[in-house]
């Protein structure tokens, strides 16, 4: 069947809109998700200048948005899932953050059409950009949205995830090899199926090298398991603490920046 990008985008939007009612509960109660979010925030704050104006792609319910607004940043938060946009808008109003956060419906594949001025920093967390098969096209649209010396921080899923490969031992071959397909992999959220694609850091470097320098590349969940290993922290707190210390030692080093559940790359406009 021929791939229809418009249908795909509508399907992804529908999936995440359905999940918006339970999104915060799912992610806040999963300690591995919270661990990943902590790693992202620590890295972002290393490079985001105080009082920066920030553009957020695939903001979801605004868990990172609200956190960064509390740190003094001005945020334009974008998403194309109506359910997610409704949730973040509720939070912004309830917390009286309208002066710090501006919520705008926008598909990241059309982010170049955003009429909100320019930004000091653009970011995307939790691999939302793996939902496009045209990552290069999205990245090309970011340059005109940046101020001189502006930065881009992206969290993406690479091809090789050690913890997924371990699933071979359980006979879960589809999980183990799902990232290796040339035409993407099937994902499911709230019983809605859609495609995802996996991008190594080398791909991002290649398609951005003319306009950006790489400031940082960091693997997330290398020996620490990804969130689908449920209740790992609760069941094995000492092992988790040991793996967390190990990840901290290797997270900036090859091949661990390529062999992880997700990685975070920060670029700066030349």
C-alpha cells in the first residue's frame, strides 16, 4: 500500500489525542520515564541561556513546558494533537503562566510556517520526531526560526537499543528487531497503529552539518532500561542505582551515543 503522509499524520494526532487523558499519569508514575526526563532537562539547561525564548516541538501535555517556564524561559509550545493542546492550555491557565507560555497548534512538518518570530533555542523531547519519515525536511525548516547562535536540542531513538535486543532471549523477536526495518516500524498508542522511523546521530549530523556545529551528543538509557521495562526501579533499586552510575560514566562516549534507547543531540547555528 502506498504511504499517505496526510493519513499518517492524522493517525498519529488521533493516537496522542486519545492518550492525553492518561498521559501525565502514565509518564509521572513510570520512574524510568521520569529518569529520562531528568536527563533531558539537565542537558538542556546546560545550553539554554537564561531568559531564552524557546520553541518546543511536540509539547504534549506540557510537562517540560511548565518546568521550563518555572525556570524563567519564555516558551512557544506547539503540537498537532487537539487533546494534548487542550491539556497544556488548561495547565497554563490554571498556573497563571499565560505571560510565559504561548500554546500554538502546529504540525512540526509545517513548523517553517509558524508566525511567532525567532527563538534562541528549539527543542523536541521524548522522540516525537521519530514519528516523521522526513526528519531532514523538518530540520531544514528550523534555521530561519533561530536567532544568531541559536541552538537546537533533539531527543531521538537510534537504530540499536541494547535492551530491545535482549528481548531475543524471551523470544520477542519483533520487539528485538523492530528498529531495523527500512520502512519504519509499527507503533501503537491507545490501540491506534502508526509508523515510526529510527535515526542514528550520524544521520542528524549529516543533514545539518552545513548550518550547525554539534555541541553535545548524549546517550539516554544505555544500561539503564527504557520505560517499557515496567517497575524496574521499584523492584531493583540497588541495581538501578548501579546502572545509573554506569550510564553517567559512558553516556557521552561512542558507541554508547549510538547504542541506547534514546539520545540527545544539541546543535548550534554556525
